């Protein structure tokens, strides 16, 4: 996905609050969830389908 116009980024609720390892998530675009490093916003973006993102988050929350 080349056009990220309209992506509304938010800091993940799982990110630490001390300025360390943080990610931002944009899940407002149809059919895609975007993830990027808060400390390197120009360093690239991971792209997930909404279903894959839900599975990933569910796996993380299981322990």
C-alpha cells in the first residue's frame, strides 16, 4: 500500500510509557491495519489485514 493518506495513527496501548519500544497503529483505513515504530516513523510500515491483526493481538494477549 503506497498511499497512507488519511491514516490516523495512535500509540498502541501495549507500548511502554517511558519512551522505549513503542509502536503506532492506524486501523481506520478500509481493509488494512498499519503499524510503525514511533521512534522511526519514516523507517517503514508493516501492513496487516484486519483478520491477521486480530489474530496477532489475540495471540499476544493469551500470554
